[in-house]
C-alpha cells in the first residue's frame, strides 16, 4: 500500500511540474476589415462605423470599414471569402 501511495504522489508531482501556463497569441495581428454590403452613408454604414469605432478602442487595433455594393450582397460575401484566405 505504501508503494502505491508513493507512486501516486510522485505521479501527481510530475504532472504538476509539467504544467506550464498557457500564453495567448496577440490577436488580431493586422487591421480588421468590416465589409458592409450596402452603400456608404446609409444606416447600415453608420452602424458599422459606430461598432467599428468601439471595436477599435477595445482591441487597440485599426478597423477598416469597406462598403462593397452589388449583386444583392453576393459581391460583398465573395470579397469576405477572398479576405479570409
């Protein structure tokens, strides 16, 4: 029984010793782009700019608002897909 207890304590000590604190990566590392699929100056653009301003202050990162018109939003979603990769 004593050797089992000793092995358990040793295993717990090794596990505790092996654990290291995790460090997070800095995110985002480049400017964040918000794509608005409507014309500039409209209500959607205004809301995106207000939200982008708050996000910029919170993240400490540049936020770019990009208005992309056409094809009922298909052009904007294609643009978002191109930026992702």
